[in-house]
C-alpha cells in the first residue's frame, strides 16, 4: 500500500510505501514531531487489507497529528474493512488510484496540476512546472519556476522562469494573454484576438518573446 501524509497549510507532503506492518512503529516515529493537522490517505491497489491490519495501522495514525483518514482501493474487502472501523473508504478503479498517486508525486517534485478555471483576482504559483486544465481569466496571475501549460484559454498574466531560467516556455490551447513574462523578458498581449484556435507556445528568441504554433511531433 502507498500512504500519503499531507499538510496543505505548511505544504508538507510525505509519500511512502508500506508492505509490512511489522516495521510500522519505526516509520511513524519520524512523523510524531510533524506539525499538524495532517491528512492521511491510504492507497491500496489490488490488495486485500483485513480489519485487523487496518486497526493496527489506525492505532499509529491516532498517535500522530492526523485529523482526516481516508482509504482508496479497488478491493471490496479492503473497503468493507475500512467501513467496519468507521474509516472514510472510497472504492475507485485501479487507474483512478494511479492517477491520484501521480498527482501527489507531481506535487512533491514541486509541479502543480490545477483543474478548473483560474478566476480574476486568483493567483497560482508553482516551484516547478504549472499545468492548468481550464481557463486563466483576465485579472488572474499564474507563475512557475519552470514551464506553464494551459489546457484552455490563457487570458490573464503568465510568468514562467520566475527563478531566471530563460529556457522555459508558456503554452496554451488559446493564447491571448494580458501579459507574458519569461525570466526578465516581458511582452504585452496582442490587441486582436487570435484568428485560429490551435495550441501556441511562447519562448524567448534573441531577447524577445515570440509566439509560434505548438506542434506535437508524430512518430511513424
């Protein structure tokens, strides 16, 4: 099973695998001093966990600053075990569990995946790459130390390479921003709306930000 401990307030995130409950005491020792409150999520793929094992695990969670415990599994016995102990248990298919774990691993590396519209007045900043599935409205600001990908309309302000990396880029399905910035190079968005609706990417070329079609190479 995979266990995720997260404190969204302090940005703390820990992901670890647990195959044997015999050494669980040593593992949880290092979490005792972590500032809470923490959320704990258990991901069990194709794994049947008895209520006895979950009770032993829950005992260690209760000694940590855990305020929320949830189980995600595609095994019905594991879900029933969790519910018998009054643990929030969610049945989800194998791919869904893997997608959730992938998202947590991306966050740990500093990358952020945001799903939904970034509205006027909102700001999202990433210490890695920033991927947004949705629109960035006028008045919204998105920034990243690395690249920015907007799977939607980019209409607000985008700042890539905020640590000074000029080799970063800003890509969008519909690129019509108020302002673009890559490292220390700034460009004002075009007055006219794009005539075509296809992916574009902004990069630095000769100390200027240029926008060009973002084409995916096909391999035959």
